[in-house]
C-alpha cells in the first residue's frame, strides 16, 4: 500500500511526535488506530529511514527523509 501525499505528511508529523515521546502510542496515518510501530533505520548523516507497520490496517511502509549535505568543519 503506497501512501498518498497527505498520508506522507501525516506520517512525517507522527514520526516527529514519536521522536519526542517514543513511549507514547502513535496513531496510524492511514486508519487512525493507535499502535503504529515505528522502527528507526536511519543512516545519519545522509538520510532518515523509518519502517512503519500497522497491525490494524496492514500498513507496511518505509519512509525516507533525506538530510542535507554535511557541513564542513570550521576547525
């Protein structure tokens, strides 16, 4: 199941909330049920990768959030 644009935006918002409070249950961006499983598989500093799984609706998606290029050191 591919996420549409609004679901992708909502997934990004829910990932941000999960990063702030990882023990608080997260609602699925597709069905709205609590219990979205989020696994951080990021390869920082290059990109953030999150595996999203919802047992209620069957969502199984990987979300990529590219990060900007590394800033060179001023030292």
